[in-house]
């Protein structure tokens, strides 16, 4: 504005200071990540070694993929505890499909295609189930998703009878161990999903609606936002992405164990979202922040391990970082 | 003085219906438990055997203890996700302290649990962070501490007969852990029903603002419930170590969510303000018996349901209860 | 001002002043309440009643003035302290714990104990005795929520009285009570009075004031404007004082930015007949033609907002018919109404209007997004053009379209919300108190804008508590009273006196005899 008047001047000071805080907050996580990287380049041998980079990124990819869905759910003011269990469901289904004798043996791609598609759709359907409990029955998200947290892994175990399923299907394993241009395939997937969802949050009606529902549900409804559909969509998407992450994990391991696939994933995902700067109260979300949050947690763990500090201690540090991140956000809100 | 008549018939009507609704809700779970016990007793020969009853009680006493603490936390409108990890931490500390005698091995873990719970409560009440994220961070920290102390493996106990008795012994034919649980529940009932603290817990959960206006020490009440929850979780950890002769840093995974499920099945509102200690115990036993019955059914030989069905059934059960409570609540509102 | 009856009143607040950052909330306010007196405190929203009450009950601290209570100068630091000092408050929303029993709610925080354990028998017995004093017999062991709202209010009163209060402040205690429940409450108030307890009674229902109050203090714009004996003031006078109108000179001066004149109303746009919804709407009817501004008047609680929400599909109605262009419509959600070209600018900006953390751009275009997007992707340039256009046209003062809307002033937030609806080019706009709580400059701009829009063919239904807005801005004024349409005044006959008469008595005719009930 060319001619700022009195009113503008009066509001511009708090604006500047909150802007400053906002900048510090957004880039705070990024700066912390940068500091971690610089520290490691300086003090951790072989940190920039492609093998190290790849292994760090490979480990973080499933967490990020799940956490992206979690970011959307949290942006609407919800939470999804079922993601780990849904990973197990998808992980249990896929081998059953491509190892199935019902499929035509001379067209292996059909089997692989179905083994990728069906488990993800099933996980997505379970996500929709969560969403309908939240949107139609108005059950608190934590309880609504607790149902599948408990039952979901059980379903996976029942389907596989709790047995470890080993397989050597190279076509399927590509999503876990493929290395186009030397980059792990799941890292490409991760980057694609993060970029895609971040883009969608900024440029699509869906993204605006997600934030509107979390920011002020009553106002959003009065402005014509389809609140119920949006809630269904975010939980469905969260399930779908959890399904994909489950497939990646079993593809890496060449085996599917319903007892362990995705265990504790809900905690890692929520932690990444919180550290990344998305408040658990909803209304704001940063997908890139979630990626940064997951990378920070991963790198801290790596750094501590690389310097001989046990994994257990890394958990304590992780806890402290989560609390600090949430506390800083709260300060900003006040 | 004139007696004011306020449509006595209409009043009695709403009053009766609400009472009937709460009766069905509370006793419904008890009826289900009795039905399940009757079913088991009629169908399986050894179901009512002393051995079976004792072993069920011995194992589920641990869940009973953490669910008791969780009941108090949830009644204030909060949640405690750290209990499963505190169980593990308690078991490790207890095992490490067995060389120094029974008393330290029992008392010190409980004290540590109290400190952790107190820290939860302090951060929640004083810094105003969400219980969900605070106790999630504490989950990570307590688990990390347990693994650190235990050096990532289970810790054998010094076979002190007194300590072993605490987990495996009987007193007057009743397993000691079951007795501990029984005493805790009796104390819990008295605390909730006959102490100011208990009534204030319910008042704060029912309407925190009103509680403040009435001059209740809201912060102190919150500190109290989280401290209690931490102490009971650590006590469950002591029993775990005494029962299995080891401190197990990786045990207790997801126990917090099982405890929440028991509390919700027992009819305690997750939004706070209403709950029953006795009903939580019924919820714990009900969810525990489902596993027991499945075992018997498999032994019976007619059908073979893998033990994995238990979590599917538990999840379904939780869903049914939550939907039922939701309908009752909606009817009451209209 | 008249002398109060008793020479030494129980409560004497004088010269009370209170400033919030940037706002002068109270200025030289006084309130005198005698012993055993029921004293009405009235005024429009924003007149400063609740601020005054909060100062009295210790929730706020005053900046200036003195408070004498029971012969002593007092300075309560908290509601608890005020309670201990003999001042209890009953809030509009029952501020008790719904799941807990009646006796617990009365004794919470000071439960009778024996050997450290709560003595339930004694607690229940004493609770029953306290309620019995008011002639209320209920099962005190039942959860509060199983009782009707009136009894819940009674429990709050009982709690207050059991603290040996000398003064009970009731902040709109009747707003959620039905007629019979109000009667019960009044019985209790009269008993308090008989026992020498004073009551400060806040209500917007004039009949109630006459039924139960002895004297009245009227506030406007943070000042005390009058203190009268109830028997010596007519309802019309009361309304006039509250709104700041001189009865003899109700003139049509240009105090608003509306052009004083009839628009060229065309075909009927929307028509609602006999809307009913619980006891909030009991036969409300309204119609709006394209290109006219219809005012919707009524006191608080008359059902104005409910009518607008029903038209917009935000709340379902029990019965009644809504016709759009002559064909019956049933909007299941606001989304349907928006598709049909209706916009609704709600009264409560904070809870139902703005999405605080979203930017001006996103807030402004939230309702219009479906038409800005192709396959779900928002056309950024179109969006930006629209935002620029409306920021300019409405003169929204913002550091840029990316500024979070919560950082804007109230007037500018309101403009953003108006723009949210205007940018979808609606046929009908429902506006609920469009100028409340915003500064004079912005107020005039918004009024001029609404006027200009109606000239361009938009149908407007405007809810307002400001009589000038209604008389000067509207082609017709529909007056609601207790959920019912009681008068429809065309521009030619509309006057502030006529509106006030309809709000007070239910018809636009000159006041007949007063008929207090209760």
C-alpha cells in the first residue's frame, strides 16, 4: 500500500513482531535441521557418503509418508492412532495377493499391480471407516481410531495367522529396494508425496477446506465448506498413505510380519508432525515442516548413534525435542 | 412458604429415563461380564478352576492398576499415554534393585513413577500443553530411560523369595498381585466417592471453568491424578518384574491404549466429569476374559480361532460400546 | 437522579471507570442497591453491564471509583473473595457441574467431612433443607443434568445463598428459561427479598423487570444514563433510554450512511412463512424482494438470528415454509443456500465468521472457492484479482492479502466477511448486526455499501439493534417478539417509536396498558 494511514500503522507493529516469530518458527525447524547437517558433516565420518545418506533417507521415508497423512488429519483438529495397524493390514495383504495361485502366472504384472493397489485401497477404506466415526457419529478422533489401533493389527494377524510371510518377488520389492538413478525408490515416492500434498494444501480447494475445518468448524460450515466430506477425506487419505508405507516396509524386508510392521508408527508420525510445527489443535499445517520434523528426529538419532550414544538415550532427547517444539508453538499462540 | 410445583410428572419422566439409561450403560458391561463368565463356566470344564481364575487375575492385575490411574486422569478430561512405558521402567528399576532387598525394589520404582507422573501433571497444568502430546513425549522418555538402564535387554532379578512372592505368591489362596489390585480398587472407590479430592476430580473434568469459579485448586488436582497414574503404572511394573523374574524394558507396548479402552468400555466419559472406578475393573476383566475364552475355545477343539482374534474382538467390542454410549448421550441431549 | 429509599444502601458503586487496551469500557458509572431490593440493570449489548458486574464480583479490577458494600469500602480480587464477602453471582449459562449431584453442586469445595471422609448423609440433608427453603423438593442425589434448567438455576441460587450472601447478582438468568420456569425463579427472588437479601437482576425481557424489580439502573455506552423506580417508568421510556433516544424528538436525521429512501423493489426473492423451531421460533414470517433492504428488529432473544439461520439452512426448522422465487426450497446445509445465491454474514465474527489463522485472501474467498477452481485447483490469478478488487472496493486496511485475518481490526474483519459474500455475487444477503462493535468510520462505510448493493438489485435482510439503521436504511422493517412476527412496518410509516412500540408491546400501535406477567 502506497499510503499507509493511521490504522495501518497501529496494527503494523504487532504484525511485524508476529511475522518475525512466525518466520523464526517456520525456519526454526529448518535451521535446526541445517545445524544438525552441518554438525554431522564436520564431526561424523562418512556422513555424506551416499550409503549413509541413502540409509537415513530410506529409514525416514515410511515415517514421512505416514506423517503427511497425519498432518492433514491433525490440521482438521483430529488424530489418527490407527496408522501403524493399517500398515500391518496392508503389509499382510500384499504377499497373499502376489503369492496367490489364483492369478494368471504368465502375467506377473497383474499380480504385482493388484498387490500394490488392493492393500492400499483396503487401508484407505479402513481410514474412511475412521472418518465416518468422527464425522457422522461425532466420536472423538482418539477413541474412533483407537478401535482400529486395537483391531487392525489383529485383522492382519488373523489374515496371515500370525506367520511371517517371506517372499522374493523382485517386481514388488522394487518399491522398497529399487534404485533409479541411484536414489532409493521410496525416497522418490516420499519426495513426490510431500511435494504433491504440500502443493495441494496451497493451491486446491481441498487444502483450503482442510485448514478451514480445523481453524473454525462452525464458520467453515456457514461458508459452505463440506465439513463431513473433508473429514472423511483426510482420514481416508491417512489410511491410504499408511497402506503405502506398509507396503514399502515389507518390500524392504522381503518379508511381512503382522506383529511388527508399523509398530509405534503412530507415535513417530505424531512426533514428526509436532516437531515440524503443525499445532495439534488444528487449523494450521505445514507438510514441508513435517518432512523437516521427521528428518530432525531421524538425524538426531543417527548423530547420537554415530557418536556412540545408545538408541535409548536418543529417545529421551526425542521426547525433549517434542516438548520444546510444542512449548514454543504455545508461546507463539499466546 | 408457597411450594413451587414444577411439573412433577414431566420431571419424573426425564429423571427416570436418565436413570434407566445410566443403569443400562453401567450395568450393561457388568451384565456382559457375568454372561461371559457364565458362558465360560458352562462350556469349559476348567474355566472355573482355581488355577484359571488365579492366573487370569494374576496377569490382568497389572492392566487393572494402570486402568485405575487412567480412570482418574480421564475423569479430569486428560489422558496419560506414558503408562505403558512407565510399566517397563518400573519393572527394570525393580529388577535392578532386587539385590538391595524387597523394600527398595518395590518402593523406589513407585517413587520414580510418581515423579514422572508429577512431571506430566506439572507441564500440563502449569505450562498449559495438551495432555496428549506431553504424555506422548513422556512415553518416549520413560521407554528410553528403561532401555538405557537395562542396557537394551531384559534384566534378571536376584531371586529374593519375598520379591518373587509379590508377583507369584498367594495369600489366603488369592494371588498377591490380585490382592494388590483389589486393595487399590477399594482405595480408589473410597477416594472417588468419599474424599474431597475425588469429588473435585469429577468437578474439574465436568466443568473446569465452573470449578475455578467455585475456588477449586484445579492445578493441584491435575498434579494429583497424573502422579497417581504414574505411581500405579510403576507398581504394575514391579508386579511385572516379580511375576516373570525379569525387568522388561520392551514390555508394556500399547498398554496405555488398552487401559484407555478398558476405561471407556467401563463407561467413563473421555471428555471427563463422569466415571466409575468399579466399572473400569469390569472393563479390564471383560477385555481380559475375551482372551481367556478364546484359549479355552481352541482347547475345546470345535472351532479353531487363533489367539489373534482377541484383538479383533476387543476392537469390535470397543466400537460397539462407544457407539452405544454415543447414542445414549445424544438421546440425553435432545 | 432520585434518592434511594434507604439512607444507607447495601451496595454503592460510584465513579467506576474501566479501560481496556484501546477501549473505554466504563466511565463514571454508579450503581446503588438497597437492602432487600431487587435492582434491574439493563442496557444494550456493549453498554457495559457485564463489565460492571465483573468489577463488582472481582473478576475484573476497576481503574477508578469506589465500591462500598455493607458499610465498608471493598476491593474484591477474585470471585471467591467476593463470595466470601457476601456477593454471589448466578451466570447466564448455569455455571455448575452437570454430571454431579444437586447436593454436590451446592457444597462443592466445602463438603462436610467426618474423619476425612465426605459425610454424604449430612450433605444431602443440608442441601435438601436449603432447597426446601425455596419450596423446591427434588432428589438432591440426582445429577444436575437430569433437572430442567430452571431448577438448575435454583441450585445455583441455593449455592449462592448458602454462602450467606447479602447480594446475589443474576446475569440474564432467564435467557434459557420458559415462562413457567421464570415464574419459579421469581418466587425464589421474592423469598430472597423477604429474607433481606438484595438482588441485581440483568435481563432483556422488559415484562420480567416489571414483574420482579423495585428499581432500575439503565446503562448506555459505558455510562449510567438513568436510575429510576420501576413503577415510575413506562416500558417505552425504558426502551428509549436504553437506546439513547429522546421520545419527543424522534427525528429522522442522517445519523447513518443510508440514503433515506425507497429502493426500486422488484420481484419477490424469498419468502418464509410460519417458521417454528422449539420455543425460539414460534411463527416467524418474512419476505424480501430483489433490490430492497428489509430490517429485522426485535429485542435480544426475539429470534432474529434464528430466522436468518433457518433461511440459510444452518439449522433445521420444525415447521414452516421457505420459498425462493416462488418455489419451495429445503436447504439441508449452508452449502445448498450458497449455491442458490444466498450469503449470510453472521453476528459473531469470532466464533462463526473468521477462520483466524487463515489469511485475508483465504478468508475472503472461502465461500466462492468452488467457482474459482477448476478440477479443485484454485486459479490463483482470478483469486488474487477478486481479492484486490474487494480490498480496494471495501477499503479493507491490511498489510497485504497474506496477513492473517485475526490481526485485522474488528471493522476490517467485518469487511472481509462482507466481501466473502459479495464476491460470490449473491442475490440475497442476510446480515446479522453488520455494524456491531466496529468503529464509526467503518460503520458508515458498511452502511453505504449495503445501500449501494441494494440499489444494484441485491435483496438484503438486515438484523440490527440500532434503530437508525432500521428506520433510515430499510424499505420495510419486520419486528419479531418472542419468536413471532408481530409487525411489518413499511418505510412510509416506520419510525423509531413504532419499532420500539412493537418490540415492547407486540404491535406498532401506541402503548396500551402495561401487562406484566409472572
